[in-house]
């Protein structure tokens, strides 16, 4: 009985990773993927069932007993998504309404189930707990609020995966759906945090982060080495063919956004994936122009406040 | 105040350049006027005053009603006039439908629809466009036949004016259709020089596409010139407006020299008839030609033009 319990839980689902399996491995053997550290070092081939997983990541504890309801629900959604991918997306066919909902629900879960999201959420709670403990100590109060926050922190990530699911899915349903198809020899890669939000309008500043409601935001998720999903508010719709250059540019973004690892179906990597900026002369000119402006502004600022004493 | 006075007042407001006030007055009048002839006159004026884009649905209903009423009166001039106006208004509707249709297949490497909802929407839009296109051609043919039959030169001039507007819309729509992304579209979008006729025909739309565009532009110009000749013979100020419209269309097509020449003709007619609104419009268009279309507002991002 204990063997059937899903204690090893994938933060990037197996059904999703199977699409990125090394095609050179014979079908009678366990499917494997090539996994690389963010900087492209430590490349290794790993079995899908053992990789990007953690023990009891989504297991709840109810009255001291382990409850796998979240993992089971995730597995059910993954099964439905896998069927949609196999029957429709892979064959470049339009999705009906139900399939569209399944795809959006899958994307919504992929946005929140990863280790990066868990770590960010837990870090936020840790800061809150620290602040609460400090206040309780300063005012000689019993540790009521900090204990409550610690309890929240325990299950925050697990419950969050489904807590926001209806709202995010509804929002994603309203966005335009595009499947970017790799036409040439270059193929898409993925990562341990495959679903990304990117807003080109915000790339020149560090204060605001991307959000689903923003006009120029795009949600990308590589679905297989041949297809990448792109949801946006613009008129980018349909199955769209992409050349090698665009695919490699997307891969560069995927490597840039990955948390610890990126995943490929082959052991080959491209140098361009590890560049910070795209190899576009106009974009590079903009970067240089911006750097120079910031540098001049900084010098001006320093000169203006040259008599202000440093603390 | 009687309904006739209200109509007179609306006309005066329009002549004074108070378009919005005139439109409000006409809409108010339209809701209560019962007399068929007066209603026809109200609709006739409303077709020139209301916004052809914002009030498109309303105007289409008005023109449909006017066609039926004038048919009952047996007045072929009016019928031809309203038919051609409806054809013109339908072209605005088609432009909007084409814009929505185009957005569903915008990307250059487009392969297939991503959702069945998009596919269904595309099919619906396509059939609606085809239906409207057929109606436009039908309306124009019948309007021309009625105007020629009645022998009324003013009605014939109005029909040609609408025909010119329809062909001009077709030119713009076909150009939009030809922009299927890729290197040529990028060149056209990023370099103004590429929008001039020589480069456009040589690099952007070579071959059949370019010839088709030239044909549509020629047809629009011919219809405008026919209308202008008729109105000039009648010593009607509408000839000035026809030349002005033609200049405006040629300016949009980056034919600035020809646009300037027709604008000069429009100005001489406007001065001869002392037509102040036309004189003002000519000055604005002259400015737009001088800056070579660099002042076109970004409508997609919410900017509005001088006319709205």
C-alpha cells in the first residue's frame, strides 16, 4: 500500500518533461532528459522520474496524517493536459473551449507550483515572521501572531497552487493564444521554472515586475522542443512558424529566467543562450545609450550633492 | 419651434462649423419627425453630419430607411443618392470587419488557428465581408443606373463621388491585405521612403499586387474627376469638396505632387464660392501635405485626429 503513495512529487510534471526526452534513447528504456546548471555547466542525463522532484512538496498534514489530495488533483490536470497536447497541439489543430480551459489551468498551475515560487513565498513569510517576533518581543506580547504566521508558512505554497487557479485561469482565457513552432533545426529548451512572464516595456527598469494585467505582458511556456506557448494581450494568435534565430532568442530568455537548471532534449548547447543581451545591434545600441545616460546622471548627482556628508 | 425650423437650424449650425451641435439637433429631430419628406431631408443632412465611423450603424439604418421612402415616392434621384451613400457607409463597416479579420491571422509565419473560437470568428467575419462587398457593388451599379435614367446631373455627381470614396477604401483595404508581414512589410513600416510610389511599386508590392493597387487608385481618381467635372459644369461648390477629397486620398497614397495640384483646384473653387469650411479644411490638408504624412495620429494607441 505504502508503495502507491505519491511521496516523490515533481515541481515540473513528468508528462511535460517527457516531451523533452532525449530521442536517442530507445523506447524500451526509461525516458531521460539533459539537465544543465544555469551557467551551462554540470550537464548530465537524468531519468525523468527522478528529476525536478522533491519529497512531499504538495503533501498536506491533516490531523497528523499525510494527505495527497493536491498531488492527485495536479496529476488529474496533467493527464488532461497531456491528452490535449497529444491530440491537438502536437498536430497543430485548433483547441475547443474545454481544451482551451485545460491549457490555461495547466499554465496557471505551472506559474505557481515551481520551487522558485515556493522559495519566494516562504521567504516573504519568513520576513513577516521575523518582523512579528520582533514586535512581540519589544511589547512583551505572547508569540501569538508569529505562531499563526508560521502555521500559514507551512502550507502557503501548497494551498496557493489552487487558491489562485480560478482567477488566473479566467484571466489567461481572455488572452490571445499563440503556439510558436520551431521550423528550422533549432529546438526549444525548458527549465525548472518553465512558465515565464515578460513585459518588454519594463525591461529598462528594476522597480516594477511583470503582471498578467499589463498591456504588453507575454506568458511563455515551452511545451515541447518544437512548440512554445505564448499568451499575450496583443494580436499574436494561431500556430506560427519561427526561424532558428527566433528560437535561439527564446532559448536565451529561458536560460536567463531559469531558477537553477535548464533542460534540453540533447546535450548540445549554444553560446547565444548564455548571453545577457540579444545579439541585435539596435537593442545593444539602446543598452549602451542607457548605460551612458545612467552614468552621466550618477556623475551629475554626485557633483550636485558633493558637500553632503556620507553617513 | 417647428420641425422645419429645427432642420434649418441644424443646417445653419453645420455651415457655422458646429458639427457636434448639428448632429445632436438632427438626432433629436429624427426621433420625432413623422412627415416623410421632412424625414428624408433630415436623414439626407444627418448622413453628411454624423460620424461615419462612430455612428456607422445608425447611419446605415437611416440610409436604408431613406432608400425605401424615396422608392415609395418614386424619386430616382434621391434613391440613387441614398444608395451610393449606403455603399460608402458599408465600406466603413467592411474596413472595420477586415481589421478584426486581419488581426486573427496577423503573424507572418501563420500556420493555423489556435482555438476553434478564433476559427469560427474568422469564418463569420469573412462571410459578412463578402456579403457587404456584394451589397456595395450592387448598390453602386443600381445607383448609377438610376442617376443616369433620371438625367439629374447633381445626383450623378453624388454617385460618382461615393464611387470614388468606395474605390479609395478598397485601395486602402487591399494595401492592408497585402501587408502580410516579413521583410517587405518591415521595410514599409520602418522607412517612409519605401511608401513613395516608385519604391512601393519596385520593392514592396512588385507585380500583380502593385498593378492592382494602381488600378484601384486610378478608378478612385477617375470617379472623383468625373464627379468634379459634373459639379463644375453645374457651378456647384461640391466640385471643390470633390477635389479636396481626391487630394486627401492621394496624400494618403503618398502622391503629394498630384495631391497639391488637386488641392489648388479645390482652393480656387472654394475662393470663388467663398466657402469658409472648405477653405479651412484646405489649409489643414496643405499642412499635412507639407509635413508628408508625418503628423498622422497613432489611432491604435488611442490618439485622435483633428477631425474627431
